[in-house]
C-alpha cells in the first residue's frame, strides 16, 4: 500500500515537534521544553481542526501532514511521550491522534485512513504504546479516548489481544498472528486485569471501558480468542475482576460476564463456562453478596446455568445438593423489584426449573 503522496503543503511543524518530544526524556526535564512542545502541539491541532479565529488546513495540506508524520515516525514518538506533556499538551495530542487516525483524503474509497493503515501494517508499536499509557495517570484519559476510537477496527483489537512484546521490543505484525496459539498472559491485553483491579478509580474505570470495547465489539475474532485462552482468561477474570475489592469493578465485571455468556457469537464459550461446577459455585456465592446490584447482576449469570438444557453432571450435582436451600432463598430474592416484570418472570422460571430437580440427599 502506498502511504506517501506528492501533495505540496506546509508540514514543517512535524520534525521540530518530534525533536521537542524526544527532549522531554532528557534528565532533568526542562519546563521550557514542556511549554514549547505543548505550544507546537497546540499549533498542530489548530492546523487540523481550526478554531474560532482560524480555519483548518485544506485536505491536501492535512494529507501532506499525515505523510510527514509517517516519514518522521511522529505518531509513535507522540504516544511514547504523551505522559510527559503538560495537561494542555496531552489534551491537544488526543485531538491530533483522533483527527489523523480518522482522516481520509477526499474521494478515497479505502475503508480506513492512511494513517491507521500505516499503524496497523507497519507501526503497531503505536497501538501498544497507547495501551501502555495506562501505566501513567497523566496519559490515561487521552490514551483511553484514542484507543476506544481505533479499537473499533478489528485488526487493532487483534494486535492488542495477541501482542506479547516487552518495552522497547517490536510489536507483533498483523500478518504474523496465529489465532490458534495460546497466549502467555504477559501481553498488553493481560495488563488490563491488574490495572482495572488495583489502579485508582479514574484509571480503573477508563481501562474497563477500553477492555469492554475489545471484548464485545468483534464477533469474528473474540469468541475464538476466548476459546483458545479459556482457562487463562476466566482464571484472571474471576481472581482479579469479579473478586476485586472495588464494588464498581465487581459489579461491572459480573454484568459484562453476563453479556459475554448471552451473546450468541460466544455460544461455545458459554457452554464451556456453564459446564464447570467451580463457576457455578462462584456465582451462587455472589447471589448472597451484601450489595443488591451485585446480587442482581449475578442472577443473570446464574440463570444461564439453570436454564441450560444440557447441564454437566457436576452442575446437576451442585444444584441438586442445594435444591432445598435455593427454593427457600429465591422466592424472596430481590423481592423489592416489584416493577421489574422481566426479572420476576425470569426468577419464576428459574424457580420452576429448580423444582424439577430431584430432592438433594
């Protein structure tokens, strides 16, 4: 794919801005360098989107700017240095990233922008550096916004799921991905788990939003990925997200689990999940949590076990052993949700299914 064009336009802002970004890594970091870098990024943002006083550059000029950024490896340097910038510089960087990665020349029939095509095919390290932005509280918001924009692309999601490079190593190439190869659990995707569990609330919430986008958007790759990495994924999911001490993380994670299991694209994942008695035990304990919304979200997972017509012997045994306790517990379970007709109908159905089980020994 050809990424470079001969459109003549002013793009001399790119190299000096890149040089300033590289100087941010010098010790000691000078405030003057921060201010100059932020000023240049502000000028670049105006060039791309304009403001109340200045119109944005023409599409030809923006295209020339994109080509120069590619030549100078500017997007990688910006992603790598983003956390070192002052607030306004980070904010402008977010706008620059989103605009550049969305921009397509007039008349283009390509499905994605030249910049995003370049990042996917030639410089996936940009994607990985944006993921590593969660390691720094300063860069969480801009990196999260950009990631949720570009992870709409299936190849971007695939790179995040499958990359296992370490700092300063080359990232995986899209044409080198083997969908049947189990993950080691050491890539940037797996870093989302401890980040969501242990980071400050703002960081955790943003990371969860990005994690959710990756897991739910791409029906052609994620079900296969979850099947190949079933044990590893759900071990981490249970131990770090559902078992989290954070109420918000616990509740959101149980809700997302229900969405995963009830998505038709994840049928194979769902059947494997509800076959395991250990998963049922986790769910039944959550039904007794002291927070009602945790109980409510857990019910939507529990009902998948009970409604499954092909229960494993292990699941039948656990349900049978607990039949009488469940029949005593469920009639008054969340009985204050009197106006939630769907919930009450589902609860009544689940009670009937449990009544059909043989009495426990």
